C-alpha cells in the first residue's frame, strides 16, 4: 500500500468529459469545484482528455492504447458519461470505463442516495430528509466477468456461457468496506443476496458476510434476497443505511435507488480504490442523455455531487460538505431546479447559483 504524496503543485485531476451531456455537466462541476477550492485554499490541477465515442468514431478506439498508463499518475479521475447512438454500449463501456475500474482496482462502487427537500420522490413513503442510504457495489468481479464464450454460432445448438467469479479476497474487502462505512453512519448493514436460488456463489457470499460481521459487533446487519430487497427499497426506503451487493445486484439496486430519490440527474457515484494505490474515479450515475444533449438543460447536480465525493476522497471534507450544502439549498429553491425535477432552470442557472452560494458565507 502506497499512500500518494501531495505535490506542491496540488493534487492532479484527470477530467474525461466523454459524450453528450457528460461534457456539459463536467464543465458545470469544474466551475463549482473552482468556487469550493478557492473558498478553502485548495490547489487542484486539471488535465482534460477527449476520450469518448466521438474519438471512437474518429480513431477507432475510445482511448489510446496507453490510456490507462496516462491516467496512473493522477490523484483522481472526474468523468462525465460515455455512450452515443451508433457506438454499441458494450464498446463504450468495455473500451473505457471497465478497463479503468479494473486496472486501478476500484473495487468499491459507492452510490449515496438521498431524498432532498424540494425533490419529489415518486414514492408516497419517502419524505425529504428521511431517506438517506448508500449502496456499496462490488465493482471488479462477480457477474461481470470476462470468463465465458459462445459456441456453435448460428446453429440450433448455439449457446453462451458467462462465469460469475466470487473470490474470498474480493468479497471480504467489499464487505469490510461496507461494514466500516456503516459504523461511521447509522450502524446498520443490509447484504443483498439470492442464496436460495444461486447456490454456489451467493451461499459463499453469505458465509463471508457472516464471517466478516464478527469483526464489527457494533453494526447490526441482515441479509435480504434481491427480489424482496427491491420491493422493500420501494415500500420502506427509510429503513436502509448501507446496502452491500455484488456487481450485478448493486448495479440494478443503485439505479432503482436513484429513481426512488426523485431523478437520475442528481445521483452521484465513486469508483474507489480504498488502498489509494491507484487513482479513484468519480462520475454521475446518469449516461450521456442523447435526447437532451446540446440543449443546456441537463441537471448538473449528479456531476457536482460526484465532485464533492472526490473532494472528500482527496482529504477535503469541509469543502465537500460545503458543496453538498450548496446543492441542498439549490434544490430547495424552485427557481434553481432543472426540468427533470419539474423546474425550469437550465444547467447554467443552477451552476451559477451553486457557485454564488459557495462564494458567500455559509
Ligand atoms: N457511466 C456512464 O458513462 C453511463 C451510464 C449510463 C448510460 N450510459 C450511456 O449513455 C447513453 C444513454 O443512455 P440512457 O439513455 O439509457 O441513460 P441516460 O442516463 O443517459 O438517460 C436516461 C434518461 O434520463 C435523462 N437524464 C439523464 N441524466 C440527466 C440529467 N443530468 N439531467 C436531466 N435529465 C437526465 C435523460 O434525458 C433520459 O431521458 C447510452 O449510450 C449508455 O450506454 C453511460
């Protein structure tokens, strides 16, 4: 484990705006970061990379062959979104996001969910301020494995197989991370499983969760089958604190949870290497939204909240909580809500309001 030293020039951020609204919300997040870092006397140095589907169309690859090596020296990566019609989604995902997550052992995918004042959840039982939980998704193994293949293509006996991979090291470290996070929150952990149906990998998952729980006697925990858990997230979202899940289950749960919180436009995520050996990556949960791209109406909050998670990871918790306070105030004001939240404000109006709040005494 090597902790990264902060250079006198400040911490270095690689910015990958990507495609569509990724470019718009990343620019907004940069403006908010500038205001927050100025306020707290923090030096961040940015380099921008044009890796995207547009680059793929031009040059045949989402990023250069040495892309991962070029990112290695950075302290963090801020990403907008990648994906564009005409480029298959598995190309944009496996050509950029997944190689970065895996090469930098970003084994935690952290997705905080909150229902804010001023944001109407589609759920009756989700009043603002009371729904506040985090989905901790295993990010580098599990169901999203490269092991598998297709045989007898084009014949009636064609088949495909994909091998899920659950390792003791991989499950232990994600579960430990989640328990530790729960301990710093409301000390309640829920493990997503399906060991009644998937009788090898998820029985193993359950066993490791129970083993690791012994090291966290102060954290209350339970296990829920994924189908029942999905229903409970909708019916009783207030009861959750930290949910730990495998790669596939966590992926699905966190999008469901983002919808519970009112809009995918506000949901943030962090891909973390908790050992800090490699750069971690911060990105909104939403995609490139081709349907609204270029119109200047995207909600910048998902990217801005992701930037706040980055500030926290880089050791600037006061700046991070100021950004979140500015977001809270903005969402509470009908004049600074975007269309996806039923408002009329555009990206620039929201961004200016956030910057202005960070410029004032808070
Ligand atoms: N991490 C990523 O980079 C990522 C994540 C999801 C999807 N994608 C890619 O993005 C492309 C579009 O995917 P999609 O349409 O399924 O998902 P999407 O998240 O881009 O859009 C879904 C819907 O939500 C709306 N929306 C999303 N973000 C918003 C915001 N910030 N403000 C206001 N409205 C917002 C969109 O207008 C759209 O109607 C695809 O190519 C997909 O592969 C990338």
